[in-house]
């Protein structure tokens, strides 16, 4: 018995001539349906159909129709669909509304006017299902990106939806966090999940789909060719941390002594909430160290935040890149930078209309343009398909070749293996 | 159109003293203005033309306008930044939404700045009409210069219309005050003298301020609103 079905569904975002989804006929049954495909190919659009965000939130043009849990997608208001379908978004920042974790998980239930006792039981069950009971009293602002993702999932599970839809839920989680999410999904009746990093998921999937250019087909092709590493010769000292203690609210890191060189690529790994982002922000000068000294060589610092949306504010992707180039006084051509990240076709688009993977690429192009002296990238491969990840590796290689000191925080093991000269583990307040 | 009916209540309010009916009491006037806005919003919501997303936008615009008025409580002459968003909202989302934006913006900003007084209901209608006018202009001529002209005209018209209210209290100023019972031509001539002497220059600041704001800040704000409007529109084939 299908929980969701789409019939001859085509969908165009406002003002777009090319359909985001083209004549999709699909029945989703019980178990885990895994959705893969290139960035911008239509994965998120397909997922958004299941809770009515497409078309009711995004507008545009639609043909065909569908049903979820017996509700017609075109005539049922999204608030009704939301009871049957739980949705975990690509960036949990957009999903969290309450100041404290417990309140966040209870938020949906409060809106259904659920009795307090039942609410308490469900909040507890949902948090423990994602292995997040310890987060219960934490303030949401102090959570790491990965922890936020777990809380977003818990708040969806608390609603006990018929269908759970997740858009790249593990893209910024450490291996333990990803395992916790995947473990929590195992007990659910129906799940649709889109993801680029498929390791560990493919084995659990009852069905695999690929969405490309708006069309859905069965099966996922997984081909991965390891690339040869080019050796690098790091130069002089580019940045240095001396006895640094840092944290957004009280010291998360203490007694950190580190040195990075020109043309060196340093990868920061470690569990969610371990302090990777804190270290990057301190290095970028965005967070004042609580103790110690931060020294950077002169020149521009390129900083890619974990949520690229906060960075993009110009009317087009090209304008984003041009702004950076103008500010850095570089003679580099916007066209070249755009081409490097595969953005030429998207150059005239409004950055916030792009898919998450495309937006990530746009943000990277916007920060690394104009030969920075120091490039600090927080989860740069988040939301990226393999082709985009390959482009990123080339960009990092070029930056390092030009003498830029690169520091990246990531859970992406492939990226670390492909580009890092040195791997540091940030965990429990220390760096090893 | 329902907005025309709501406006009729405003027209009646403004003309009341000139129909020989004496001054309209302040508290019922506010009730008329508030009632017209609430009723209009309720009818639009029931007809599904004003959905939750537009309502959220309306609230946001009113709040931003209230904040703008807090920043610049007394403008330069009649200039005020609050008309800019009202003009843009009407221009993009149509006369009814423009009217609602103008009226609620004035109401909310009056609450925020402590500007609640007998003038408030008249200001609500006046600003509502500014938004409505921008909406009507937008239906016919959808270009930036057209909106600038709408800003210019409505800048003067807003002052003129509101003068109708306080002028009715100006008694015993020979030649420029309101004397009940005179023939209409004499009343209009007296009002014209009053307007030229007291308000024309003051209103010019508002009118040309509107033009300046529309031309300088209009393009990005209108583009943002157009993007929202595109999202609010769904075509089912």
C-alpha cells in the first residue's frame, strides 16, 4: 500500500522555463526510499512535493497531481499535510524556532494542543530515538550544526508522522551523528531520504531512485574513481594560534597552540560540537579569543560559514563574485571564478533561489575569488554532488598552489583524503 | 470592489462636518476606521485573496513602517519615510493590499510612537488611500516613473485630504477658515487659501520626498516584493 503517489507531475518554479520536475510518476511504499542525483537535478523539489511546499509555498506552475496519506496534494493546505508528513530540511537553521531544545521538540505538539503528559512522553521518546537526550535543556544557539540536525529530526519524530522526509540529513554530521540519524530511521514505517553521501545508507534502503533533470528513474549508480594526490611544498608561517582559549559562550577550546603554513591544507575533523567551527571563527577573527593570541599573515581572509545562506545577499551569483573581486582589488575575471565552480549557467540567477548544493558552490566562488591569503572553509562539501566536490578539490589545490593557507572543517572523509596535508582532530576542547 | 466600500466610510467621515452635521466624535471615528480595516481584511481573508502569507507580509510591512516612524518621528516638513513602503506594497500587490498596508501601518506606528489621537482615523484612511492609489496606478502603468508620479501626487493629496479634517475646526478666521452655511464655492475658495498658506510647502517635502525614495530605493524593494508575489502565485494546469 503506497503512502504517497505522484501522477504525471510536472512543476516549474516561478519564472523558470525549465521544469524542476518533469512528468513524475511515482509510488512510495513502506521502508526507506533513497533518492540520489546531481545537485540541482530536482531531489529537493521532489521531496518538497510530499508535504506540499511544492507548489503551495514556492508558487509557480504545476501539472498533474498526487496524494500523500490519502490527502490530495493540490487541494490540501500545507498545515494539514504537515501532520501526516514530517520534513527535515537541508539546513536545520531554517527549521528551529524555540530557544531551548526541549521546547523545540515540543513545538509541533503544542500547536496540536496535545495534553502535557503525552507531550512529555513524546519529547522524551523522540530525543532518545536520535540519541539526543543529553541535549534536552541546551539552548539551541549553543548547538553545533550537527546537533541542530538531530534536534530538527527529533522535533519531526515527536509528531509521529506517517511519512518522514529528510533532505540530506547527514551532510554535516560526524560519523557517530550520522549513525544516530540512520539508526533512528530504522524504526520508522516510511522514509524518503535524499543524500549525496550514500555510504551506509544504500544497504538499508528498500528502494533507490535517481532524480536528474527533473526526471525520476529507478536505481542509483555509484562510481567513484580515486584521484592521484599532487605533492605540495608549504612555505612560511601563514597563521599561528598561541595559547588560545575560545568559545561562543565560555571556553570550548583551551590552550591551543597551532601553526599553519602558506600553501598548506589543514583539515579539522572531530565530532559535532567539538569546536571545529569555533576554531575557524577564531582564526578568521570573527570570534575574539578569550585568552592567547591569533596571528594571521597580511592579506584577505576568505571565510565560508557553515550556512552559506547568510553570506549571499546580491541579486545574482555573478554580482556576489564581482563584489569580492572589487573589494580585494583583484584583476581576476568573474567569468573564470564562476567557471571554476561550474556556475556559468547559474551566473544570472538569484542566489537564494538556487538548490542547496548550487548555493554552496556560489558561496565558495564568492569567498575564494580574488586570491585570498587565508581560506577558512566550514563544511565546504555540504550538499554537494560528486562532480561539485571534485571542482572544490581543484579549487583548493589551486589556492594552495598560489600560496594560500587553507583550513577546512569537514566530516567528508573523501575530501580529507583528497586534499589535506595535515589532519587535526578537534574534540573535547583540544586539538590533536 | 470591497476596498471601495471601505473607502466610502472614510469619505463619509471626512465630509461629515461639511454636510452641516457638526464635528464627528473622536472615539466613534476610530471605530469606523478600525472597523473598516478589520472588515476589509476579514472579507479578503474569507475570499482567500488574503492568505496567511500575505497577512504575514502585511504585518511585517506595518511593523517596519512603525520602526521607520520611530527613527524619524518628526520629518523634514511633511516628509516621512513611511509612505515609501505603502506605495511599493500597493504598486506590487494591488489596491486592496495597498489600502490595508497604509491603514495598518499608520495604526501600528501610532501605537508605537504614542501618536494616538483624534487625527488617527483620518490618517489611517489617508495613508490607506495612498496605498490604494499606488495599486490602481500599478494596475494600469507598471513602471518606476509611474510609481514616482503616484508618490508625487499622493504626497500632496494626503496633505490636502487631511487638511479637510483639521480645517473643519478652524472657525472665525475670515477668508481662510471654515464657516458653516456659506455657499460651496466660497467654502472651497477659503479652503484653497488656507491650503496654499499653511500646507502647500509642507506637503511639497512629502511629495518630493516620495519621488526621491521611489527612485532611489524603489528598484531593489520592488524587485523583492515581485519575487514574493511570484511565490504567492500558483498556476495549476
